[in-house]
């Protein structure tokens, strides 16, 4: 039985940073209007809405705090601060912001929402719960698995009705246990792998297979150098929060990130881990996995508290640097005539999909500290 639909668990939306408008989640728009399309459980939709609302609230708080602090730290006028607030902070509440983003995602992807009502009987859930049947575990707090049970049972009911099979993407053991006992739902953890299962075999896919065997060795050189430049630029734009420990009070500066090297992650045969996630109309979008090695550096302004005046007295700066290594997914967009002129195919877009949010510089001391020892 071929897959008639693809579905995604909340865990995947979270893993991809809830970036509905970019990255690999955006490539789901290719399923709009296709026989094999995107289906989403009503339960997953509600959970994603809650997470989007929370993210909107966090972002709003950060922006408001930054504007408020700029009045003091950067001598920004109150009028400019009000203008910035009006421009950057939407007047609608966070729930409405989340609702609009989700509605736009559903419209662009053509996602079909599978309701729980009418598809999941309470008696069946109770039977699974007390029988410790998947997705309910035999031990632990089974009440947390009710949303998964409702989502999976409603999706399975839909698949049975349309006599098709669903490929689900989830980083959740409950979903995997359920799929092991279901004839209508299979589960994988990698979204790119799932999307690739719906791609037709074509010359574009053959191109992807070819470069998977050559890129780990720096060929074709022009393409490899272009990717290297893209990686270098993207790594240099990463915004890292600097963590450190010190006996003094400290204020960190901007963290500079410089790429040292990167390499493609490969399979057992030495081929780069490339997954075609969209191939149509002269365009091929591929996800690859790379290992990034970089050097990060910053400086800290150190102060001590004057016990008499109760003020914080500057005692100098601390320069710090550290190595950083992480695995990231990247999206590569190729355009050209894959049938006739593959040598003219161009890399037209690049996106670094994942990276750390902070870096630990360890213990820091004033730069002059050791000079006086």
C-alpha cells in the first residue's frame, strides 16, 4: 500500500523551531493540491498553536525589554522608544498572532485537518488505557499520553476510511509504539527522509545522488567553494549568548563566530547525507547534514561592587575565545535543466537550519590579572 498522506507530530514543529514560513517546514507547501497530501491531527494543531503563542509571548517580552533598556543604556529618547514599540510589537494579542501564522501555514500547505470528534470513541481510548495498549505505556504517567492516543487514533481512522497509509514524522516513542501495531501508520524521525519518500524518480534526483558521492571530496570544486562561502557567511551571522563563570560581575559583548572548517556527514559508503525534499519545475531542494567547527570570541566588562558607595566599579575587560562544534542541517536549492544541461545547474539558495543558542567560555578573569601575579 502506497502512502496517501504525510503527517507531523508536535515534536517535529518544535524541533524545526516553529519556523512555519521558512526552512524545511516551508517545503511542505509542495503537497498542496497533490493526491498524497499533508494531514494534521486537530490535537497536534492545538498543541502547535499553544507553542506558537508561547513563542510570540517570549519574543514580545524580549523586544519590549530591549527597547526599555535602550532608553537608559543607549540614551534613546522616549519618543523613539515609543515609535520602535509601535513598529515592532503588534497590537493584537499573542494568541491571535499564533492563529494567523497557523492559518497561513494551513492555507499554503493545503493541510487537511483531521478532527477527533466522530473518529475516536471514548470506549476505545478507555480500552487502550487500561489494557496498556500503544500509545499508552504499561508503566509511568499514562495520562500524558492521552493527546497522542487521540491524535493517532483519529489519523488511523482517516487512513482506514480512505484505504491508504500515512507516513508520520515524530520524535516520540509513543508514536513509534503505536505504528508498530498499526497497518495504516508508519513513523520516521527525520522530516527530510519522509518528504523524500514522496519524490518521484527523475533526473533531478539522479543529480542529487551524483553530487552526494562527490561533495565530501570537494567536487565539483566550484559548487563546493560556493557552499563553503555560504556556510562561512551563515556561521558568521549566528547570534550566540555567551555564558561564563567569574568571581566578578560581568557584562558580555557581542560574540564573534568564525568558521574554521566544515564537512559533510556521510553514510557507510562515503556519500554525503543528502535528502531531496522538493523537485519540480526545474528546481531541486536538498537537505544535507554538515559538521561545523568554528572559533568563537568575545570580551566581558568586569566590575566589582563598592561596599561603601554601593556602586559597581569597572576593573577592566576579559577577552575570551573558545572552540565550537555542532551538527547542522542545511537546505540547498538548485535550479536549471536537469534533463539536458546539468553542467549549467546553479545553486541559488542556502539556509543553515540549526545551530547552538549559547556558548560557554568557562572561567574569566581580567586581562591584566596574570600580569600582576
